[in-house]
């Protein structure tokens, strides 16, 4: 693998992790907005429950995707360390 390809892969991994973190943060802000609307009596509880459930699923999906991307990055990092012989016994 060339150096350019390795840099491109690490860039894609970084973008994936940053995107996952952004989605989690944005979804948390939307959940807070739903809670505020319920407190201010701008939204009924049935709609708020449905929206909160969907937003919770979105957070779980984003966390799972981010964990898979980060796990792949850790696996690649350790594999490259083992391959280069830096972990000598």
C-alpha cells in the first residue's frame, strides 16, 4: 500500500468518526428541543414520545457506526504495528 493510500484511508476514518460524533451531538440537541417544547406546552406528550424514540434510535445507530469505524481504525493500527515489528518480545 502506498503512503498516499494510507493517508487517504486514515482521512476517511477520521471523517467517519467526526461525522458520527456530530450526528450524536445534533440528535442530543434535538432531543433537548423536544423536551423544551413539552415543558412549554407547545407539543403533546404522544408526539414527543414518538420523536424521542426515533431520536434515541438515531443516537444508537450513530454510536454503533462510530464504534465500528473506530474499532476498524484500532485494528488497522495494531496490525500495522505488528507487521512492522515494533512489538518485539
